[in-house]
C-alpha cells in the first residue's frame, strides 16, 4: 500500500487496484499456474534462441574466410 505505482493506479482506476490479498490471489490463479509458467518459459526460451541465432549468424559472417583474390 506504500508503493507509489499502486497509489498512482489507485488514483487513476480504483477498480483495477486490488488490495494485496486479492492481487496475490489473482496472481496465483492467472500468472503462477503451471500452465502460465510453462507459457512464460516457452516465450523466454524462444526469445533467447532467436537472440542466439542472430549472434551466431553475425559471428559466422564476421569470421567467414574472404574469397581468394588470386583464384581465377
């Protein structure tokens, strides 16, 4: 109840500002279920693998052997 973000939310939209117990219950029900954790994990892994693929491509391009100028 001392958090500035909570007070701002409470002033702007009191219906959305749940009391701490109600917010904890909502969090456990919606965001902390095994299914929600699995979805969040899949999203994190997909993002991380995309970043790794981008870095791998950049590294491959950086260290690629240039064509031999004498080979004709």
